């Protein structure tokens, strides 16, 4: 992952995506489907203050999944004001998500069902502040009010409020972004998780053996 991060500078990535100086970039990645919940972000964009219209750029990157949900996303985009719609880009499938992470100022996760999404790992590795749903394993991956802000799925008003906080408060945005790599490193790695599971299984087997002997 370190090699991926180094392939794009923020300036080069922003230039490739057509981001102008002074614009703040918000990114969400994932297959467009109900489980990923990208409509939340579109509807939140509609609730952002007018003062942010000229400064925010929103990218929704991910291959089309469920046709019904893709249509719902398209309807949500169509309901935006012309000014807001101009600031939002639905990219579809992309070959290199690293470009978007490098260009981003904020990462958003709108998922309804996730265990440990890789996109959050990548966002933290890129030093991004995060706004995310608090479902399933996600609260174990990030630290609320340290590098991430939580909202409930479909609570678009809270999502818009959190985005406004990060977009308008550079000190908070910077602090969260600086914290993200440290939060990531504080979490167990793959080897540690395997060792932990092995210890749990061994302990369970031992207790089962002791229980079996007691019954006999």
C-alpha cells in the first residue's frame, strides 16, 4: 500500500481530476448498490450551505451494481440544483482509485453493511479525515472524534452537518487527517488477528476438554 500511496502527489492527482486551486475534494468509493448507500452523499450535497457550492468537489467512484439503485442515484443527482450538480461527478468504474485518495480532502463511507472495508484502510493510509456510518465493524476501525465522524445510515442531515464541519474548519480537518495514519497503525494487523483467533480457538478447545473430563 505504501507504494500505491507514493505514486500520486496531491497536486498531480488533483490536476488529473480537473480540480481547481482552493477546491475541497470529497470522495466515496465502491460498487453503486443499496448496501453501499451512495445516495446519502448526493442528498447531503443538496443540504450543504450555499457558501460551499463553489468550493466543494464530490466524486462518486465505483462500478454500477444494482440497476434499481443506479437509477435511484441518478434520480437523486437530477434533483440537485444546477449549481450543486455541477460540483458532483459520478465516475463509474475507475482503474486507479489511488488518484482519488491522493486528490481527496475528505473520505466518506455511506455503507449499510460492512465488516472491515478496505477503503477505510486506504483512506487512513492516505491521511484523510473520514465521515462514515457506524455499522458493524466500522467503529472498530476508526476513532470517533479523533479521525472520524459517525452518522446513521440515511441520516442525511447529520452527514451534511459533519461534511460542513470538516469543509469549513481547516484545523479540525487537518487534525483528523493527521490522526488517521496513527489510528490505522494502532489496529491489529493480519498476523496479530490470526494469532488472536488461534489463541481463542486453543482456549475454547482446552475448556471443552476440561468440561468433557468433568462430565465423565
